[in-house]
């Protein structure tokens, strides 16, 4: 069973930066996409950023220009660089990996808190 371990969350002031990492416990065959989601208290989980197997990236409109998703295939790791953070970015952030063989893997979540 693949495990995803996230790190890099924390408390930061508005305007600050954080870099989230999500490492898979082993290589995953046939990855379709590697995603970052977030869930704020009382709200539904939402897709923040996605990078496909072909390297195409997509972002939620409210984070475009501030967040950057990237990956290191050799390390089985996906990253989320978050700059110019705002209080509304406060949430638990989760990584998710989808594979062509039907695998749907989630990390345990990491808390990001942005103070005003």
C-alpha cells in the first residue's frame, strides 16, 4: 500500500511563503495526476493545483500567480510553493495521486495557518 507523507505546513504571516512537500512511500506506476487540495473549516475540500503526467499544470483561480506546483519523479515527491499567502489560504492541505490503474492515494493533511 502506498503512503503519502506531507510536510511543510505551519503558521505564517500574511504575505509570507511556505513550501509543502508530499512524498510517496514507493514509486507509483502510471501516475495520471498529482494534486493538492485544501479544506477550510466548514467548507468542502477543493482542488488547488494539479500537475499531470505530461507536465500540464492547472490552478484554482484564486491562487494563480502565487502558488506553484512541481514534482520530482526520482523522489516520488510533489511540491506546492505558496507565496504571498493570505488569511483565506488557511486550511488543511492534502496531496492526492491518481494512477491509471485506479489508485487514488491521499496524504494525511498538513495545516497551513495564515495570520493577518
